[in-house]
């Protein structure tokens, strides 16, 4: 497809910033765009201590929406912090929740901008009474190591990136019964993980 242009009738008033160039002997104007700073309140969810994946089918973490704002999951990263007693392959899955689990360790989402209000969304690790699972929205396999690397931290096991170009993010509708869970489908004896979940709350529907 060749480089082309359309004609616009010029008037008076507010001026646009453009860069002019020539196409086929015609002067055209490319519009200059300055991206503003993102304004949606964004939060990091990360537990204060490593979380065990030694029991199959545990909800390693749940994230529940608040009462009034929709939540978008931007990114989830899980990495190993404690070796397993026997190297194995394992799987993590993402499930929607239709009710909140209880009895786990609460995590307070931390705002990236201290001027933003506290998050309406909530998070918890290893609820003893798991929330009701809905549809599965992600699943990844991983190798759980038995020997710690000579240098550096444990390997990144799983990463879900929901900011891919031309793809909708993972969205949780407002309402305290709506959420997602990271589920450990298989046991990795003695192993633990750390994770970081990046979320935004939407002030529009």
C-alpha cells in the first residue's frame, strides 16, 4: 500500500502541532502526538513472605474487586524462592472466582501514586476456605527446581502479560464476589514462590 493523504479544509482557531513533508509533490502534515501520563490508579499486590505451593489445588492468591470499581489485571509474575525437595514439573492456572475465599493472609494493594486512594480491591494468599471457581482464563506449565542457582534469585516460573497490543486485559467486574485466583494444580514438596500482581481500578464502566 502506497503512502497517501487526504485533504482537510483549513480554518481559524486552535492550532495543531504538525510536521510537514512532501508526498507526490504535495505538502502534507503529520500530526505530532504527545502522550500524557496515565491517570488510572494502579496498585502492586505482593505478599510480605513467600507462599507455599506444596499442596495441590491451593489458591496461591486471590484478588477480589471492590464494591464499586472494575479492576484490570495488568501483569502477573511468579518466581521461585524456596527449592523443592524433589525437582518436578508443575502447573499454575488462573480461574475467575464467583465468591471470595476466607481464612488466608491478607495483602494490602500498594498504590504506585501515594496521592491515590486506597484500593477497593482486596487480595489474600492461601485461603483455607477457597472461593467458588468459575471459568479458567490461563494455564502455564513450569519446572520447579531442587537446587538453588549459584547466583541470582530463583527462576521466573510464570508470567501473564495482559497489556499485549490489540488484546483486552483481564478484567474483573465490580462487586466483592468477583475475582480471580492463581491455582497451583500440582504439589511441589517444600517449594515456595513469591509473586507480583499489577492492577488498575477503573473510574468508568
